[in-house]
C-alpha cells in the first residue's frame, strides 16, 4: 500500500496528510544532493552552524530543500530547523502548523558512507510547545534502503521507497520489542554516578553495545530490536548534548507511540515545555523497562 493511500485509509486529516506527503517527497531531492555533492567533491566541505558545530555542505543543502519547499507550498506557519538561529514564520499560510526539522542527522558519517537521516515533528501551532502536543512525527533514513517511519498518533508505521520512488508500506503498527541492545553516547570517564550505575546494570544483564553516531539510525535500530539509546548529561555538559525540539521530541513521539518511552532521566521529555529553540536535554529513549530503571537510579542519587 502506498503512503498516500495508507494515510487516507487511516483516517488522517487531509491537511496533515498533504504535509506528510510533501515532506516525504523531499527525500528524493535530499538523496540527489548526496550524489551531486560527491561528484563535485564538496560533500565534506565544512562550516559551522549557529551552535558552533561543524556543518557539512549536505547539512546546509538539506536545510534549503525543506525550507524552500515549505515556503513555496505555504503548508505551515512556523518552521524551526537545527541549522537556523530563529523560527521562520510564513506569510499567508494555508495551515497553522509548526514543523521542527533536523534536516540531516548524523552528517559526520557521510564521508564514510554510513546511514544518515532527516527528523521531523509536526505541531498544531507554535513549535515551542510540549512534545506530546505534536499531531505527527516522522523520520527518513538514507541507507541501503530509503525508509520513512511515521506516526499520526495512531500507531507507528514504516514505508520503504520502491524503484519508482514511491513509499510503500513495509511494517504496520510497529511495537518496540524486548531486546538487549544499548547505544550509549558520551565518554565513560565522564559519566555521572547514577548513569554509570545504570550502564553497569545493563552490561551485567548482557546488553550489547551498538552505537553508530547517528541518533536517528541508532533509535531506528532500538525500535526494531529493543533496548535503549542514551546521550546523557555528563561531566562538563550536565544538561546533555542533543536538542529537545529537533531530536528528542519527534523521536520520542514515535517511540512512545510504539509502546516505549523517552526521559531525561527524571521525567518524560514529551511533557516538557521548551524555553528556546536551541534547548538541549539528556536523552534516554527505548523500552519502558530500561527507562523506568534509569529514573529509579536517578531518584536514588
């Protein structure tokens, strides 16, 4: 079943479906940019984004693809992306939606040809709202297959791009299984005490480490195989590293809808009201068992 037909059959509101379909179509242009950049030898040209992080040519390219398309279609009122230092407001929009976008997560892996992806959250209005108010969230993975995983609050469903460039249903109503994978960010020497005890507990229980350096790819693996991803607060960066708007909330929405959970170690991230578009947070996302355990360890100090 094609994505467009699935959205209709699932009873998705027409304006939400239109936006999801538009965003899915941008995968073609982003992928074309990979080949074009490599042919020109510019894929690994680096600048700095608004947060002082290395920004590769394809980050900027993907950012332009999404922003220019959304401006042209006027399907949303508000756009916030990881590459921009302000919220973009569209004149005379067709809808009041707000979208948050990490245009190309994991771009530091491009030069070694590992999986990267785009992460998107859709709000009914302004983007500085709790993650649990999102009407939809999706991510696109550019790997051996190009896949799109989406929720509109009615389960989590995965689609794969076929030879004609259409997204076709691959998995309906995904649920995160029991599993023993853990994907830990930060250096062990910098772990805070409660987090270190939690990691030790997972290792003693036989969890296997799987960490690629691409947040969306690692969480995708957890969704399919079970376990937990974490990028915690650590010495010198107690507030964590990953961003609440662009990474935590959309991926947390998807994992939550698949029967999992997301936390900053103390509370559900989806219940936090963002104070700024660049707000960062510790992240624990995956199975409810693993998330409950870190929250217990944090309470115990």
